[in-house]
């Protein structure tokens, strides 16, 4: 993870978006696709996770897997 600003600078919005996307993807994978649990891993609400997924165009599929 980047800890210092490179000499030439960087595109902050793109960098933050890439980090956010990576962490959300890891949390969803770790939670077995259960977004409610992924939100807990990230320390955010389920509603906040849904907002971020939509903002990053990552919202593909249902909020929770079918429980049978």
C-alpha cells in the first residue's frame, strides 16, 4: 500500500477508488458472497456497502444469496 506521495504525484480519486474496489472484493470473497458479512468485515453498514457497490459499478447480483 502506498504510504508516501510519489515525486510526480498521483491521481488521488483513481487511487482511492482502486483501493476501495480491492478491499470490497476481498471482503465479499471472504464472506462467501454474503454482503451483510462483508460490510461487517469492512466496518461499514450494509447500506453503505450497497451504496459503494453501486458507485463503483460493482453491484452485480442479489444482496444476499438465497437461503433455503
